[in-house]
């Protein structure tokens, strides 16, 4: 969460300073990386563990992935 907060503050400051848009977009890509790390953690913990108890969790997870990637 600290990492996300730092990135958001950095992007906000860049926007205030009217930094070149391409540079801001590159910073936003780092947020994408952070969300990917969170997603991997979710797969390795929650989804994997819950699959044994609730087989439908995989379908729910795939629906979430579909929404995220639109």
C-alpha cells in the first residue's frame, strides 16, 4: 500500500508540475505492475486455497480477470 501511495503522490506531483504526458504514462505503468503483483498473490493464496472448498471460485476469479483486462 505504501508503494501504491508513493506512486500516486508522484503522479499527482508530475501532473501539478505539468510534466510531459509520456513520462506520466510511464509512471502509471508501474501501478499496473503493482496490480499484477497483487493479482499473483491473490492467485497463490486465496484462489488456490478456496478451490478445494468451492470449485466455483475459479469461475468467479476468471470473471474478475475479464473485468480487469477490459
